[in-house]
């Protein structure tokens, strides 16, 4: 992420450079130096906070319970399952009558979600999403499929930063 911000800063400076402006040339040189230093960080790596959360959630199942204040009836409200790497792989929302919806997640080699499937209260797929990611870890594209596997829409993510100065 740091590398992306540095590259964006370089692009901004380059677009606004004035050859007579010594200060701009100094900023550009400093940005290039920072970029080269930042290239040692892998853009595919997850940040330490995310890794720490995943470590704490390995093979975890979280159950959230609801209790009716009047009748004292208790029911399972939500259940979230994590895999051996601490990644969320399933989430189920319940009502007093049973499952409202369920979502499953699959991950790619880079540790990012590559597929989500949402199921209805009868456990039938209602929506399938597949993702592509940029090298810096930001979403590139989201493909939305019908339950029969037919592609419905493609969402493209565009990241635009305002002038950082």
C-alpha cells in the first residue's frame, strides 16, 4: 500500500512538473528514493494487523445468541466459521425459524477472497461473486453471477487520490 501511495505521488508530481522549478525536482528525487526503498515490501503481503487477527481466529467458530426480553426465548442469531489460517470461510444468519441466509468464502494463494457464494433460507445459491485483485492488494474487478453460473455484471474498481499536498 505504501508503494502505491508513493507511485501516485510520483505521477502527480510528474504531471505538474515545471523544469524551471528546482523544488519540484527535489520532491521528485525524494519520491523516487522513497519508492525504491518501499519496493522491498511485498504488495501481496497482508498487513501485520490482519495477520494478527487471523492468528487469533484459527479454527474458530463464533456463535452470537439473541434472547427475547419478554419471553426469554433464546435463539442462535449468527454463526461465523474460520479456517486453519484464521480466514472467515462461512457466515450464517439465523432467525427464530432457522437460517435466513448463508455465505461461503474461498481464498486465493495471495490470501484474498476470490469467491463468495450467498445462499437463501433453503440453502440454495442466490448470488455468486468472484474477485480479481491488483498487485497492491486493492480490488480490481468483481464478477457477479446468477445461481446458474451465468455472468450478470462486472464491477470495475477505480482508485483516484486527491492531491496529497
